[in-house]
C-alpha cells in the first residue's frame, strides 16, 4: 500500500472516530441530559404548584377554623328560647337599677327569622332622668347577649328638668329550640 493512501486512510479514521463518537455517544448523552433537565424543570414547576396549593389549603383550613370559632362565639351569645325570659329580666333589672320607670315592656307578636337566630322585638316605654337612660343604654350594650335598639323616640318632659320619656323597640336575638339542638349535635360530631 502506498504511504500516501495509508496516511489518508489513517487521517480519515482519525477524523471518523471523533465524529462518529459525537453522533453515537455524545449526542445521545446530550439528548438524555436535556430530557432530564426538562423533566426536572417540569417536576420543580409541579412541586411549586403543589406547595402553593398546600399553603392555600392550610390557609383555608385556618380560615375555616376561625369561622367555626366565630360562629361558636356568636351562638354562645344567643340565648335559647328558654333563656329569653332571663334576658328580659336582666333588661328590667338594668332599668330599675338606673332608677328608670319601665312603663311598658311588651313582646311584639311578630317574631323575625334572622338566619339561624330568631329576633324577638319588644316595645319599651321608659321614663326617667336622661343621664340614667344613657347609663341604661351603656349597660344594655354590655350585656353578653346580642340586642338591637330601633325606632327610638325621645321626648323631653316639660314638667321636670332632665326627665325624658322614651319609646323604642328592643330586639333580642335568640336560638329557637330546634336550632339549639342541631348546634349541640353538630358540636358533638365535630369533637369526635
């Protein structure tokens, strides 16, 4: 064989080895590395979405717990139908304690459904010192029960200084007996 042909053949083989190794070894490895990197990026994106969903789930669970506590606190402030008379007695005691004359204290026949609670409106006619009436309102506001005062008409008594006659509607919210039983059943189920 001619030395020039040998050299050309050797040079051809020498060039063919790296070129063929690139296509046979390095190119498949590069493709595998790129595929692995794409897979890692997809998994990282998926993991970030899962972390966000988990954080949102924890936030929702916390908000749900807070809502249950708020509802429970409100339900605790609502007397049952049986306890309504004691709340009325408290209102009368507060008025008497402030030296007010409770001229009329009448349950109105219309009972209003207000969500889970029931609203019992009462018509009040009170006469007494304005400052005492103000203290009565402050003490009424501090009752542990939910109340609402509407339709207030305040008339000054011309005969006595500082004396007023007040007509108003006092609404007391309470839980009907069926709601009270359902709430206690629900609370027992939640603790299990």
